[in-house]
C-alpha cells in the first residue's frame, strides 16, 4: 500500500473525531430556549429577566406557571427554566450585603442532551448570578431526565460504531472497486490466484488498520477522555473484532454491487452512514424513536454494537448482559459474509 | 474453415461456444481453432461479443453451452489450469499505478509462481530490451500511456505463457507506440508464444496471421487477411469489416 493519503485519513480520522466530539462540540451552545417562572414580580426579577432576554445566545420564551414546568421541558419547547423565589428581592439584597445566603433561584435543565445541558447550565449561571457568581449556591441547578449525566460518554461507543463501518466498509469496498475500475482485478482473476485469496488479501490490511484504530480509540477514551472502561477488556475487544469483520463483509458486499469508486463511496457514506448516525442510537436513543423506526433500527448493525459498547465501556456490564447484542452481531456477520461471497462468485460467473 | 493439422498444433479449439445472459445471447455458437505460435486477430464491432468470448477462453466465465480447450485444458472444467498457462492484458490499463515498474513485475511474476531469482533476471532482460532499465524504480502511474501499455504487455508475458490474450491492447495509443507495440507482439510470437488479440484498428488486423470477424455474437468470417480481401473484393481490411458489419443489430 503506497497510498499514504488514504492511510493517513484512516489513521487520523478516528483521533480527530474523538477529540472533536469530546471537546470542541461540547463548548458550543446556541439558542438555549429559556422560560421563567415568576411567583411575584419585582424590580430585581425584572432586571434578571431583561438580562436573559437581551442575551444573543438565549431565546427568551416568556413566563410560564409552575404547573407547566414538566410539560414544557418534556415537549422540548424549552431547554431550561428559571424559577425565581417568591421573596427574590429580599434574598438578593441579603446576597449583595453578605455575599452568601439561601438560593434565590432554581435552574431546571433538560439534560437529555448532556453536552448542551452542561454548557448551557454553566452559561445561564453566569448570566443570572452576574457579579455574585463567586458563589455557586445562589442558583440551585437541577438536571432533569438524566441526573447523573451518564450519557456524557455516549458518543465514544457511537464514534466507534461509525468509524469501523467507515474504515472497514468504505475503504475495503473502494479499494476492491478501484481494482475493478483500473482493470487490475481482471488481471488478478485470470491469474492462478484463487478469487477467495484475492478477497482475503484485500481485507487483511484494512482489518489490521482497524485494529490499530481500535487500540487508538480505546487508549484515547481511557486516558484523554477519562472514560471508566469498567467492562472486561477481553469482551470489549472480542465484540469489536466481530464488528470489524462485519464491516469488512459489508464492504465486500458493496464492492460486488458498485462498479465505480464513486458509487462505492456514495453507498458507504450516504446509505450506511445516515442510518448509523440517525438510527443506531448514537445520537438519538432508540427508546425514543417512533414505533415505525424501531424495527428499522434493529437491522442497523451499529445499533447492537453501540449498545454493547455502551454497556461494556460505561456501565461495566458483564459479558452475559451483552450476549444478545453479541449473538446478533455474529449472526449478521455470517449472513453478510455469506451474501457477499455468493455475490462475488456470481459476478465472476 | 477448419484445419486438419495435428491436434497438438491447435492451442485453442472451440466448438459451438455460447454464452447467454438471460434472454440475451452475447456469444452465439462460435467455433474456431487457433494454431500454436499464430497471431490470431479477433475482430468485431463494440458489443459484438469479443470480450465475452475471450473471458470464457480465459476461464473467467463459464460458457452456457458448447465446448472448447485452451492450451490442452477444458474451458468448462479446467478453468484454473488454463489460468496458469495463459497471459492476459485487459483493455484497460491494468498495472498498479502506485507501485514501481520493478514492483509490478515482481508482483505479477510472483502471482504466477515465477521464482524470484528467475524473475529478476527476466525483468532485467526485458527492460533492457525495451531500453527501459533506467526507469525501473519509477512509479507506473507517472509513465506516459504508451509506456504503460508496453509494460503491461511485458508483465502479461513475464511468466512465459504459451498463449497471451490481448484485449484491445492499443486503445488510445499513438501510431508510433502502436507500431512499437506490434513489434513486441511479433517478437513474442517468433519465440513461440501464441497471440490472441482483439482490436478496433483495421490496419492492425493486417498484421495478424489469421483473423476472425464477429458480428452479433457470431463469427461471420475467418481467414488470412489476404484471403478475406480477395473473397470480399476489398482493397483493405477496413472495407471487409464494413461489408461484414453492415446489417449488424448490436453495437453503437
């Protein structure tokens, strides 16, 4: 392989993505929808509300009643609700005088998206507390729906699910189709080398490459992002290797269908990436999907892999708990491999 | 037009070879023989079925019906054995662009099981003959097309096959390079290699010992260029081709 550019992409992409999703994206907060609950208006509250409504990063959604808090958050109309205390002006005066006191307002955040919730909370805290921000207890923050912020690391299994499909499936399919396109595949096929050996030889480098990626991702996740990795390392690797094989089989299957590199690229990128991102539970939890989409997501292999990785990496589950995921992945791998090889043989005929 | 020479002298024998893709008959009951050491031109318009016929002879594709043998092996049952005795050069340039001249030769020589010491010797002598030894560490991708094609021919014959199949080897190549290319073909032929070549260029057809003309999957004519011209009262192969191809249903 003298194709150093592909090599570089294959090796750097996971690192960049992990770091990107890990750090860069978490700091970006735009358009936080905020509503307020005001038991009794006074000058202090009016000032605080003004601060909120005039901030360019916040969309002020008006006043709601206490009863509506839950419904508003659940429906997703607002991301955060500020509840002012009924004796807000008295408490604030106390704060200004003594520099401490009881919490004068409550901040209730929708934390189903942990990344924006964390950043948004920090941001709102700053605005509301203003120059009194040296103290944290002025604003009492509640994270709803996800109190322990457990999903903070959810993107790592997601990225793993995506990267391996990308690298194995896309690069394998593209490299095989490239041989078809340049005609070298014909030359290889008329040679005494068995077609199966050709396929095998094409898969090995990408399998090796993906193993390197797996190591990099696991090391980054552990030491840079501080993910607990509480599960058994052996199970993590076993499940990942099965998933790698599955991706390779998928790449082979694509290569039997596609005639041009660009087609192979499009199939891998558009047809596979989209379902992985949208349906695998990487971004949107499977449980929250409409009933129509749930069975569709079940045929996305990444869903089972991501699920298994989440359990292993973050929750520290034992192998028994991911047995179902594992068996589904093995089954899918065998099915895909059989289909791909059959297709490949048919094309030769 | 069957020759009744000694069977040993016939390196390709084909009887009623047919290939159907669904309802479409790409190759329709073709029969012909190729003699050892001959330069056999396989002509026809686009879509006439040349490449399909050639793929069957190379063991790349199974015939729907009919029989044939290449280098003494059955095209239906012994495709794998055939592959070991033939060379093949595809109509698209088919070396690895990101390997050097030397590496390409080693790769394909290795695939055909040529011993590495022998391989190095052959590579050097062939490159020397082409006056190309100085470029042996150049990446193939950076060579001009003419050179690539010549190199592809060298690679296709590096394992000294009994017969080499050339599928439109000179497509897109300038006349001078084409001329040089045919010199290489003659040289290989004089060393006893049988050449089976498809081409679009009718002037090249004149270089062949015998040619066959395929129209709509059938062989319409098979003889030496001279005889064909006489038979169809034509001044050139081009005219012969146009007479025969008139009335073709397929092609562009």
